[in-house]
């Protein structure tokens, strides 16, 4: 293998490994955070506000819609409010039909169950985040291992070619 070709493959393999490792780390972090929520305390809460909200960023940009939500709950006799459906906060959408569904699911004045972080009672959610990222971790790990394989294979080929050239020249 030529020197420049081997260097190219080594760099390409390392780049794939870094991207794969970075995505694997991000996905693991998301999975770990979602899994940690399963241990949060369940507390009754009352929906104080539940409506469709809209925003228009610019004249030529379509309107965005979201669920305007506010609910109250108590932990150890102290009252708190939260506006989070999930830990990620409000999700904006271009679909008005999608945004209309949420106020129907969480009507104003209804009693619900919210999940409160036991370490920080100001953090509460009505729905857990999904753990789907953990089930897809295999792909970026495969990318990382494959990239390392390409880099190591090219390095070995380069080193074999050099040692063959040295022994042939002596």
C-alpha cells in the first residue's frame, strides 16, 4: 500500500471512530437520563393551564404551534409549578392538528400524575423521555469499531510495507 493511501485510510478510520464515539456518547447520555427518570417520585398534580399556543418568527415563515401547559403539585407540603410535558420542554410543530391534541389530553382543571425529581423538586414532568436511543446504540458503536478497524488495518499494512522495503533493501 502506498504511503499516502495508508495515511488517508488511517485518518478516515479515525474520523469515523470519533464520529461514532461521539454519537454513541450522546445517545447513551439521552438513554441514561431517560432511564434515571423512572425512579422519580409520582405526585398528584392539577393542570392549571392547557392551551394551544402559536408563534410566528417571520413574515415568510409558517406559524409554529405548541402546547402551553402549566400544572401545580406539592412535595413535602411545598407548592411548585412546572410547564414541562417532558424534560426537553415545549416541542414546537408546524402541524396545528398535532398541537390541538395535547390540550385535549391534559384538560385544564384535570388531575394528573406528574413525576418529580427527588433531588430537585422544582423539576417535574408529565411524561418520561423515551429510552429509544439506548436501543439504537449498536449503530454508532459499529461505526466506531469499523473506523478503528480501518485505521488499524491501514497502519498494519503501512508498517508491513515499510518493514518489507527495509528487509528487501538490506
